[in-house]
């Protein structure tokens, strides 16, 4: 029977960072991931990251991923790929699928770093080939080196929509426009400015009304929205486009946490339903920790720091390692959650901690 | 709501209030960095990038970078280091009639030295033609080229890129 002191599910930035810290503390760690390649979304991130020197700011995302994998190898962390986790049993058994059939792994602690799913929009023609999530387009251009189309409409102006639009330009596509239902751009102005300099229009208070085409997208009709986010009659405008990308938020992938009996809370500012957790990312099931987007949708730098915290704490709960490292990680997380964009997430995280305490009282 | 959050680019009033944008007087004293960073995002590589300590973010990494014009010599080391591609350098009095504007550039193919190029403003609209004087690449820049174009002096605080569409595959 397969055994590990700590099992990590998900080999993205949070999962790999958790595995690293747990291994550094002396734990025997196994990471499983359903994908054939490790790194989660990191290897698609060709842009330079924000943050401070401690967050590896200025380094491109894929290079951060390469560093994490290198460290995992040095520390002897076992990373098992191509294995979708199917369930978690109360005795710590993690069940997963392999080419040889269903297998299980017994772990004393489980760290869930499953990430998030991209949200979809439904509109007339949203089932046409050529309509996809922004993340799918990013996988095509940056992983498979295939252009999804020549003329792209991006729906959503959070950082995901802005960054992937820029990467589509770099890959040689034209981005005909970005539309944003809200009256203002959601993501960082510096990302939006790169697009505007490149001649890409960004339309606020506007959304896609329908995608037009027989067998594939041939055009899109946009519509203006009023302050109640309702379409304004007579404002339809048709643009020529062959691809529609949706960057309309992410939802944490909490299924395994639910199976493990973790209590949930609902926090729209962090993507929806999230397992309650304490400041060290321990859920209401003391065997189970969460880190990264499953613990609230943020970005890769916070996922890395949360992974570190969860890894340190899970090892500590087994009597391994020491407390010394936690404080510094907490401080770095606080820095990432400050300022006009981060403060709301910090507030939401504090709400989770308070609700956790109430739930455990 | 700020202008930049509505449009995606900074207007002149917003620029005038930024601690990273040099004064007219400083522009008259030779090449200088222009840090067009207007939001309190957690980011400070610009501070480390400057060997002369001319850019300060400080303890709070969400503070806006401020430029010490007296320390900056416009070397441009910060230009490729800014993850937001929001730092430029401007040498207003490059010649009697022209200025040299440098900006980060992450599209292929790279422009060539000596090439005549259409230059655009923050809104992507055409401003004037310019001559590419320098294209800096290299390992330290980590695939972000720094392109310098010579433009008529009056456009030195307007031009922030070249038209991506000059014969590039897939562009307009």
C-alpha cells in the first residue's frame, strides 16, 4: 500500500510550494496532479511577475515554475502526474485514477491545492467553435504554440483578460477589443496601458450580446449596459471576429474539500464557495489543508506563499520542522494583499478566519 | 473613478501628479526616467533596478515609486525591469529639434536601428514619425527589448511606443 506523511493534490504554484516546505521540514511528501505536466498555470505565464524581490518579482512565471520543480527534485519530492484524484476518505486515503486503474495513497495530512475553474458566460452563439475561456487560449498559444484565431474579442478586463490579450498580441493575433460589463477596467492600469499603446480598444459598460456564425464564429455583436448592467436598446454594434475569449472570473475547485467534510463559506470577493480555514490554511478537518485558489481566488504569488504556509503548518502538526518560518511568510502575504487591489482580498481573508473560529468554537 | 480606470491610459492631469514623473526643469537637464505607475499595486523591482538609488518605493511595497530627479541619469536600467512596462526614459534635448524616447518592447520582429517608424501615444493613436536610434537586448533585459526613437521634441511626453502594425504578422 502506498503511503506518504503528506499528500499534496495539485502540482501548481501552491501545491509545489507546499510540498517543498513540508519536505524541507523533513516530511515524506507525495504530490499528485491530473495533468501530464506539473506547474499548474505557471508555465503559461510568460510575463514578468509583480511583487517584491522576496516574491521573485520581475521574474517570468515559467521561470518561477522551473525553479520550483528544480527544488522539488533536489528535496526528493515525488511528483506523480496524470493522476486525477477521485476522493478522500476519513482515514486519510486519497483515491486516484491511473492508467492501470484506481489506486490509493494513505496520508497523515492532505494539502488540497486544486486551483480554480474558469467561469463561463452563456449567450447566443456561445456554443460555436471559436468561443473559449481566456485560459484555453493561453494554453493554445503559450503551451501548444497554436493561434486560436486571428481576430479575438476578449470579454472581461480583470488581470487575466488584460494579460492574455497582451499575450495574444505577442503571439501574432489581433485583439479587436476588450469589453467590460462594469463601468471601469477591473485589472491593473499598467496591463491595460500596454494594450492601449498597442492600439487595442477597451470598452467599459459593454458586453457581448451574441456570437454570429454558421459553423464557427464570424462576428460578434456587442451591446452597451446601463448602470444596472442591463442592455441598452439600440446600442448593438457588430465587429468582425473569429474568436471570443471569456475572462469572467474563476471559481475555486472545492469538490475534494467537500468530500473530506470541510465546512464551506461563500465569499464572492474570493470567487465563491471556499473551505473555511485558519491562518495556517488548516480546514475544519484537521487532516486537511488548502492553499492557492481553492482557498480563495487570488494570483500566483499569493498561491506560492499560501502553499509555503500550508506546507510548514502541515509538517508542524506532525511534529516536524519549526515555527520560525511562518512569520516571514505571513508578512509577505500581507504585503501582497495591501493597496487598492489587495485590501479587499485581505478583508475577505480575515472574514474567513473569523468564520472559522466561530465554526470551531 | 479615475480616467485611467475608464480608458486604460493616463491623462496629462494624472501624469502631472505622479511622484515618478520628472518636472519640466528636470527634463531640461538631460535624459531621465519617467515612471508612469499610478496605482497602489504590490510591486517594487524598479527600486532594486536603479544602481543610483533614484527610485524609491519604500517599506510599503504598494506605495507609488517616486523619482529623485537629481540622482537619475536616464540610463534606462529600470525600463526593462518594470513588470508593468510602465517606465520610459526621455532625453528631451537630444538635438536642437528632437528628443529621444525609450520604451520597453516585447513584440517580434524587433525594429531595426535607423528604421523610420510611425510613433504612437498612450492611446495607441499616431503622433509622428521617428527614427529608431537604438534597440537594446541582452540577457539582463530578459527578453524585454528597450527601443529608443528620435522624435520631434514637442512629442517627447506624448510618444510611448511605435505602431505595432508596421508589417508585423497578424497585426492591423
